C-alpha cells in the first residue's frame, strides 16, 4: 500500500494510491498519517477501504505532495553506512553504527524547494532509504523483532552542509538540521510491499548527471540491525524516521572543485519501488 499526504504546506490531507494507481482521498477515513495512525487500526481500515473501491478520488488536477507522514517525533540518521561512501570520504568503515539526529522540522515534501542556508558553501546531497516506525522499539533482541516494528519505507534526501558539519566544532547536527534538509516521500510504502529492504537500488542525479548509483545490499549495517542497535540507546516510537545512510557519489567525495549545490540546481532521486523525488535548489531568504 502506498500512503501519502497532499495539499498546500500546513494543509495536507491523507491519501493513497488505489489498485489502478489513482489518487484517492482518505480524509473521511483517517485524520492524519502519523504515529497514532500507524500503530493503531488505521492501516488495516485503509487497506479494507481500498479493496472495497469506494474511496473518493482526489479532484485536484496536480496537487502538491507533502511528506508522507506528519512531522515525526525524531529523525535518526546513520552515518557512513556504505563502505564505498566511507572510502570516498577518507573514513574507515565504522565498527558500530554512527548515530546522529536531524531536527524533525527538516522534513518537507519530496518535490519542495531545497533552501541553501545563509553563508553555505558546501551543501551536499545524499539519497537514502528511510524507515518509518509503526511500533515502539525498545531494547530489541532480534532482527525479526526489529523488522516487525517497521510500518514502511520511503525515499529520503539527507542533505548536509559539509562546512557546518565538519569544520564548525565537530557536531554533525549543525550541518544536518538546516531547513528543508530532509525531503521525504513521495509515498510511505508499507512493509508488506517491500519484501527485502536489502535489495533496493538507489539513484541520484544533479542537473541530469548521475551522481549516485548504489544498492542497499551494500549497507554495512542492514535495516534490521540498525533498528535493533538504535533501540539500545533510545526508544523509537511510531512515526519516527530512520535515515539508513547513503552510497558513494556525494559531492564531498568528488575531486576538486567539488560540485556542491548552487542556486538553480535540480536534484532527482529514486529508489526501486518507492517512487521518485525532484527538488530545485534556491537560496534561503
């Protein structure tokens, strides 16, 4: 099942794609696609309604697509989780997952503008598989228990300002939490439609030039292991998002002059089965 939210910023309403790929309105069925919805009976109610074929179509001719989940409680990120990405940045593959957080208000729609922060000179892209939690995860013991907590998967662009991240005191969050730095979506694809999250191709282009072309099978720490690991250090709650890392091809890993993002650049991302994103880069006011 593919869940999404459509409408103007701050006025999004829940929607889904039916079996014919048509956009249907869920507003009369559920209030919001959020942690409460994902952890309750809402998902099955929507599934039943879709099978019944009685849901109204979204009538907007070209609605804006928002992030597929209302603002998450937290966005947990995994750094250097692909060996080729670690190598291109000159880092050793980590012995344990590297954790950092992004501010939840970085999450925007998949096709919304990306804003270059003021005084930014090194804004970078990162295509990533995002995991959305549907159950509470706390001190999990097995990979099976970890995967049972997954509501679904989405595309994430884990944008980074590398100077803020690496040259301004060593705190990654400063380069990760700038506004618009986490386009998410277009869909939340429920876990039953992604039988193996470790077999997904990820691709990203800038201005039509392919920059990243990887596969989740080359993760150092897989989805299940990441969820289990994170649950040892913090409680993950329904609606939380985990960005699971990016493959090689980021601007930071390119030879000089590194092709960091500039105003007018167009970023396009896709992950097998999860749809596509497209953002235009603008400068923050």
